[in-house]
């Protein structure tokens, strides 16, 4: 029978995705970019919409929320998962509202409405609609195509931001920034300085990719960031998340880079697609760090100092730094 | 006589006219003087002709060797006194008349020489003041030869920051050939911003090109050079002490050849050694100061000193230099830091890399039972922090170890930052291991005090505002690393647009540094030129 098989198939998929998330985050499995995570999350949510048993929008939202909570718990540092889930929930709400026939304007919560309506709206999304399923799936497909095109859309704006003979600095490895710079390199000649970002040294791969595209690249160590900053015209970085207060959650070392750029009054540009924008607020400075095993920093072969040293501080993602001026957020298109 | 007449003509006329205007006849004495002047002019002119032919071969700017054509006021910068003197002597003669004491009509040759020299001094003094008042200063007779006095106007740039100038490279090659030292060739693609600096590979040490046994270079120096180029001896104090010990060995093994003076020959012997060490690894500021001190001590050895005595004296000098400037200075700095409560109980101290002085301070503070913990920050590719970590942990100090990219995470816990220095520049900038300025920047952003510990022998007359003009480029292959089974930078030489930059030093602006602890006390960063001036006066 199609029903139970579909369900077991679905739960299998969800479980597989969860374990993938858990593994991928520790750096042991294949490192997946945020775009892939976003795409897979959305695809999985589409599958849930298609195959799970639900009768009304409310049911669907409950299922998605439940699964979503499990997904975010599997890898809290991957905020794109949470962002995508919120997007899909919003899609469901919109489709429901459209099916019910209420107009767009009335649907928007004006300040007046908020004050006068008193209490939560009575929407409990219980009304079943036949076409809701197909509408939601169609909307999710649109979302998926949107996700496909984010990197290209950002890269298209590259020439507006890079002039010729510029020196650009970046840190670590970001696929968005790589596409951005490669696109600009087709028409302009400029130099790129890549900070390698120990201990994983993702910057090395970024540098080789950029140099293969014909861009003059230099690899520097993290320690030399401030030393060379005086000759840099722009700093272009990618990020993992953009927080609600404008702060960034980005690869370790970005805070230092931003401080150095501020000292030399160098503009800092962040290339971030829409799915990286998160409604989370950093209440404390320490809430967003992610740590990995200190083995990368001080390997166990150096045992005699290892057992006497306090080594649990190997953050891979750094805190937000909304207090610094970040001049523009490309990617709002 | 006719030649000198041409030169002397205007001068003599002046004098005669002046004498006439003063209403006296030329006395007998004055006539004799004039005759002697003429003779001296002739001699000076002959000497000048000789020197002019010599000096044309040197690289100095030729300054109006055609002396007759120039008048003293029109010579803006005078570099060679002999060429200047003939043209100006006639003018200076009346002026210096008054100053030259005991002007007897009958003089010996030595007295004439002394008189001429005094006149030359007077002429130079008058030029320096650029006014007519000349006579009174002639009495200050300097012991050095005249040409060296006028040198400071042209500054000779150090060779190691002019690698992009092919003329300088050629000159260097010639000099090394003369001294029989092999020239080390640059390696790898250099980042365009640093094309004026050398970049060597550790896999090609200089000693491979030396013949064994080397007759020119003392074996202790060869060993030292290898230790430098491979990083076995690293850190500015260690390098200076190793250098001084090697020089002590050289002095012990030295014998003065016949007809040579120890004070001059030994200095000449040391020159190729210094070039060799420079080729192995560029000299640090502290080493430069130590070498200056040794050379001064050697040249101050009186010529009547016996060889053994002189050698003992030099060895003692070097011992006392090491003792005073490095060891005792370190003790004084540690005492200063601990007693003035710069390390108090409950402190969390951040240190960067491996500075022997900072490690010494922390160990001493721990011995005095201060309760603190240390965070050691380290950076690739040298990873010197591991050595510091080893030393501190052996003493029993509780330490944390992070990489420099995590410093903005760990700084809120830190109460003080202690940094070592490679050199302190005259404009207050601190030259230190690359990454120091970054730590100071982030510490400033978090309002954590930054203390730099530095002995005074590392103070340097140079001025630098960025880390580009004068730096050291280490082997770029050090950046290559294998992570997760892949080595992305493996074939970087084949990529034409890929460059690796391995900087060694950087400069920290003085506004990031709160305090400098030296053996003279605690001074702000901007007081470095004051200390330098005081030291120069002392010497």
C-alpha cells in the first residue's frame, strides 16, 4: 500500500537528513555549504508536504514545526535550516490565506489592526482546502528555484563594487564570494589577498580556485591581517548567518578582520544570500560559538603539554559584531 | 705659481685691499705669511689633484672637483674637504688669522701642517654655521679625519630593502665576491608589494656553496649562520647572545698579522663574517646594536696595547655587554613588573608567541607566588607559542592555548596583555613578530591594557610607519599544510597568479601600546627617542 510505505520512506529520509546534519557539522563528514543545506531542507519539506498525512494547513504546520525542531536540534549551528523552515511556514500561511480569499492588504497586520483586534487572530488554519497542497508545493518549488539563483544574482552585482587595480581582502572560503570575485575578474583586473584561517585553512582552497580563474591571489597567515590591511581597498567576506540586529555569525577571525578594517577605514562588504538572514537575536556575546576538537590545534602527539593545558577553546564560528559598521549587505535583491 | 695665482688672486686682492683700507702697510710678518700661504696653496692643490683622481672612482657624488669654478657660498653640500679648501682658503685666511695662536714668522713643517688643519676646521665650521662668523670655532679640533665629518648629509640605504634595484644587487654581488662569500639567490614568486625584499628558501642554505674547510669564514660563524637560517636559534635575545659568543670565539682565535694594528685589522676581519650572517638571515636591530658596540670597542683599543691584553679586554667587554644589557636588564624588568604590581593575583595574562623576556617575567612572578593564569596565543606557520607553552607548563603555571584567530573570543576573559618586542623604533612604533599588532588592536577594542617588555639595547634609530618598507620574508613553502588529507597549495609554484606571503615582522602603532617596561623603568612608547638621545650622550 502506498500510504505506509510513503510514510516509512519519508521518515527514513528525515532520519537520514538529521544524521547528515549531525555529522556534517563536526567537520568530520563532507563539509556542506549553507546553500546545499538550504536546498536539501527545502526539498525535504516539500517531500513532507507531499507525502505526510494532513488535512488542513494547521496540521501541516504542526508536522513541519515538529520535524523542524528536530532538525535544528541536530545541528544548532546551521541556522539556514531554521530559516528555511520559517520560510516554508510562511508560505503555508500565505497560501492558506489566499485560498480563503482574503486580500493581501487585509492580511497584512497593520499597526492599527494590531491595536484594535485585541488578542490573537482567530486563524487556526483548520479549514481544509483541496488545492492547498498543490499550491504549497508550487510555492516551495518557486522557493527552490530562488535558492538556485542566489549565488548568480549576487555575482551579477560584482562589477558595481569592484574597480580595476583594486586590492581586495577576504578570509576563509565562501562560495558566494568566490563566485562574486570570479564574475568581476572576467572584466576587471584586481588583486585578492586571502587570509588562510587556521586551523582548517580553508583559505588555501579558495586561493587556488581564484588563481585558477586568473586572479592575482596572495595567501597570508591570520597573523598578518593587520599588517597588510593598510594596502587593502575593500574587504569582502561571506558569512554563515546574518542576525537580526545586523550582526554576523561568521568564520573565526572575521571579528579581527573587521576591527582591522575599521581601524584603516576600509569598507567591509558581506555577500549573503537571503536564506542566511535569521530572526535570532544575540542576547549574549557568547551564545553563538561553535567549538571543535582541539586536536587540530594541539595534536595529541604533543602529549606532555596536552594534559596540562586547558584546550577546550577552539571556536570555529565567531561571535557577532554588530557594533562595527558594515557598509552594505549585498544580496538583497 | 701662476696657477695658484689664479686661485689666490681674488683672495689676496681682498686681503691687500683690506690691509690698505685699515691704513697699515703690509708688515714684514704679513708678507712672510703671504709667501707661506702661497706655498701651502700649491701643496694643497697638488694634494687635491691626487685625491680628485681617487675619488672619481668612488660612488659618492662628485662635487665640483673643478675647485676654481666654485665659490664657497654656492656649494650647498660639501662632501670633500680637500676640493673645497683651495677655493676657500684664501677667503678664510684673513678670518683665521686672528684665531691661529702663536703665529710666529719661522715655523716648522709640523706647525704649518697644524695650522693648515686648523684652517680647514675653521672653514668647515664656518660652512656649518652658514654665516661669516668663523674664527672662534677653529679651536675645536676634532680627532677624526675631515671627510667623514661631512658624510651625514647623504644617507646610505641598507641593501636589504633595495632588492628591486639591479645596481644595488650588482654592488652587493661584487662586495661578496671580494669577501669570498657566496651570494644567496631569491626563491619563489614574490608578492608585488614586497619585491624590494629578499625571499630565501630554507632548503637552499648558503653553506652548500661554501668550500670545506672554509678559509675565509671562521667555523663558529658558519655554524651560527646555519643555525640562523634554519631557525634553530630564533628570537632576538637568543640571536644576539649567540652572535656575541661566536665573536668571542673569533677573538680568541685571532692573531694580529705583521705590520697590522689589532684595532683596525680585527674590524676588517669581522666585516665578511657580518656579510655572511646577513646573507644567512637578515640581521636584527639588536644584533646591529651589538655589532656597533663591538666595533667601537675594538677601534678604541690603544695601539700600544699588547695582543693578549687587548683580546682579554675585548672578551671582558663582550661579557659585560651580555651581562648588563641582556641578563641583568631582564632581571630588572622582571623586578619592575612584579614589584609595581603589574602582575597581581587573579590576573589572566595573554602572551603571544615565544618571547624569552616575557617568559622570564612570568616564571619569576610565579616563583614569587602570584596567582595568575596565562593564555598563550599562537600563529601559523612558526607556532612558536608551543615552545612558550612548554616552558610555562613546566614551571607549573596554568595555561590555555589558542590560535590567533580565536583571540577576539578569548579577550573578554583577559586582564592584561604582555608582548615582547624585536625592536622599538624612534617614532614609538614597536617592531615585533607578525600578529603582535593584531593582538594589540583587538585588545584595544576590548579595553585591555597592553604592556610591551623590551630591553634598551633593542632601541633603534630607524623610523617606520608600516610593515612593508622594511621587513623579512620567510620561506613561502612554510604555509603549505595538509588538512583532511588534501594539500591545496601543493603546486603553488606552477600557478602563475598565486603567491604565498610569509611575513616575519610587523609594526604596532604607539596608540595601541599602553606601557613599555624597560630596565630604565616604565616609559610610554613615545619616549624612545629620549632614551636613545640619553644613551648617545652617555657614550
